[in-house]
C-alpha cells in the first residue's frame, strides 16, 4: 500500500488586477514544492471571486501555466481534475490570478494535492 499525504493551498486573499495577460502570484503562501523523495498530483481546485468581473486563476508549474480556471463575477467554482498527472520531485506549484486592470476583490482559493 502506498501512503499518501494530502496537501492544501488555501485561504482568502485580496487582489488588484493588472490585466488578464499580466497574472501574478496571488499570495506568497500559495506555493508548494514537491519534496525530493515524493511525487504529487493536483486533485481539485475550488475558487471564489468577490469582484464584479471575471478572474482567471492559473496553476503554474515551474513558471509555466499548467491549468487555467475562469471564476465568474461574484461567483465560485469547484473543479475536480479528471486528468491527473504526476508532478516530479522539486516541481514548484504556484497560484496566480489575473483580472482586468484596476479591478479589486478577494479570491478564495482551495487547491488540493496528494503527495505519493
């Protein structure tokens, strides 16, 4: 039997948009690095958006966009990932947000991962 350990990136964070194409790290605590002796898998994303405009939550892997999730204005989403890929040891996962320039709000984020 393989022991798995759940890991979570979550919280509520204020943001101010700089444009959809200028997404940036939502908060420094929304970073996960796969331990050197493990692999990991992204299992789900839940997101909420308090602003009056759509935002885009991007899961970055080693500085590149891996997945993008639009979250509607004053709405939320829950996306269980049907395609689950192994993340190699040392892979850096970050949660970025993009929003129209000047739009402010709070993003509620819950990303679930499993360490294997």
